[in-house]
C-alpha cells in the first residue's frame, strides 16, 4: 500500500495543534521542518475533505499552506534515510537508524528502521516516555506497550532489563515493523500483537504499562489498562497536551491510580501514575 504525505507550512505556535488534529484523522508519522511539518498516512485512510475541514477550522486564527504528495511504499526508505538524524535521550539513550554509527558514549543503543511507523524518538512524546522509563526499575518486570509504533518503547524496556514484553498496535504493517525492529535489537521474544485494548483482556498482570497514543484513546482505554496492571504497578501515558492532563488525572483517580509526576516538552506531556 502507498502513503500520502501532507506538508503543512504553519506558524510554530499552531504546529502542535495541527499535529494532534491530524493524528485524530489517522496520520501516524510526523516529521518537523523549518516551516512546519510533514505528516504521513496510508493512502486508503486519507480524506482530503477531512484534511481541508481541519485547516478551515483554524483559517481565522492562522495562515496555513499545504501540499499533498503520494509516496510509493518502496520509496519510503529513501524518504526517511534522507531525513532521519540520530539523537541522544536523557544523556544515556542513543536512537539511530541501522546506517548510523553507534556512538561510543551510549549506555543504551536502540536501532530503529521506521518504515512509516510512528516512534523514532524525534517526537516529543517518545522522548518524554523514554525519559520517564529511565526513572523506573524494569529489571525482571513484565511490561506492556500499547500503541507501540516502531516498538521503540518496548525495546527500551528490554534494554532496561524487562523479562516479558508485550507490544500492541492497530496497523498490520506497523506490527510487522515493530517485530523487525525488536529482532534487529536482539528482542525477538517481544510479543507484538495486532489490535487494540481487546487484545490484553485476560492477560496476566503487568508491572509497567506504557501508552503513547492520544488523549481520547487513553481516556477510553485506561480502564482496560488498569484491569491488567499489578498492585503498585506503573502506568506511563503520553500523546496529549498540558491542558489535557487534568482530565487524565481525574480519570486515573476514578480508576484507583495515584498521580506521581509528569514531564513537558513543547506542551506535550508524559505522566506517571501508580496503582494502589
């Protein structure tokens, strides 16, 4: 299947808003640039009418220019190889593509070949989730990664010593990519599943659950996460803005969770909750 690239030229103050809006439309990979960002979606999920509706909604507040381009699946590697730069997270974690050299000072080295999956570490939410993961003891723990994208957070859990890891994603090609990246990093035993919250119903409890998705899905599925979270276990959430945090805290409290802390980067948030 081919992909659609939508490039938006928009004021930086509105870039995060449009990223969230396009995420709601099914866009699942984003790439920042000097004038705005590019977003990617499966061709069969793309609606130009829905895109224009979002743009028109903000027409009185900000000027937006956009361009639409079709990218053939076989050319995707060329696209990300041209733009994917290695990065360092938390002064410990190297995230790079297979064609980059491993940095000498990396405590943890993660190799990601994204192939249209979200989660190269470049988006604020992925970075924030990894920074929060670094604060938790994963050694010998059972970990769940919901909305795993490339599998980067599941792989990070493996690097931190998790003994059992399950990763879940709704797109079949993303599941394929997550499995490839898991194997590439030496974690072929990660159980990557196709589906949503229904796939974890009845699972043995997890010590740590990671969910980097979006506000609406988190609110809808949080009860399903808590149902398989061990007492004293941790739930790490991201994919939402600072203004969304209170409603997520409220929902978490209703489900018996305790808010511990959160991190913010460019108005994106990752929060840690603990089960009772």
